[in-house]
């Protein structure tokens, strides 16, 4: 009986680590600024970009930069798009949608227009990429709709979110 209870506790605690980011953390990542006192954001200034063909897993890295001694960026392989973090490929199509994304599926983005950051809330830390769909609707309300990817730096789960940042 004790071993079954211990197993349930282990499963419950592992699920806790796999929980998606909070809504405050999502909105902070999409805007590259903290929207709540519990969240801290470190914006990443991209100074020098480089490219590398056949970077990893058949992906060509068209947009790579160094941050904290690791490679970060954006890569493509035919119709597949991916994030690069610490030299590893994270396919956008495999991102886990979180919250109400208004049926928007994980999508490509222009890395030169994106906002790159690292967000932290409590023990949870995420590498974030926020974008406004390449500036679509800059004169209308769609400019307030942002998308983004959040990579959990502990378990490496990749999440995708779309939000109206006015709400």
C-alpha cells in the first residue's frame, strides 16, 4: 500500500513540473515585458546573426545568435520550421497549444521581427519568442494579437500561444 501511495505522489509531482506556463507568464512572453510582479523578463538583444546550412537533423539555420554561450535561433527544413535552443531543434509543429488560441495552429514567424526573451516565474524558466504575425494589421486591431513560443528550460516542453495583448 505504501509503495502505491509513493508512486501516486511521484506521478503527481512529475505532472506538476509538466504543467503549462501560467497566463501571466504567457502574456509576459508575448509582450517581452513583465505583466505581473511574479514574472521577470530578460530581453535578449540580438547583435550578431549568423547562418549555418545543415545545422542539425537536416535543418538549415538561417537565423542564429549566441546568448549565454549557447546557440539560439530559427531553422527550416523543407516545410518544417523550428526553434534552436542550446544547439537542439524544437519543431514548431510539435508545440503544445495552451489556452484559447482562436484555432490558430503553431505557425512560422519572421525571426528578425520577433522579440526574444527569457521569462521566469517562481521555479519555472522559459525561453520565449513573441511575434505579431509579421506586422499584419499594423493599422488595425489585429496588431494587438500576438503569437509566441515558450520553451520550458527544465523539461524542454515547447508551448504555443496566441493572445490579444490588450486583455
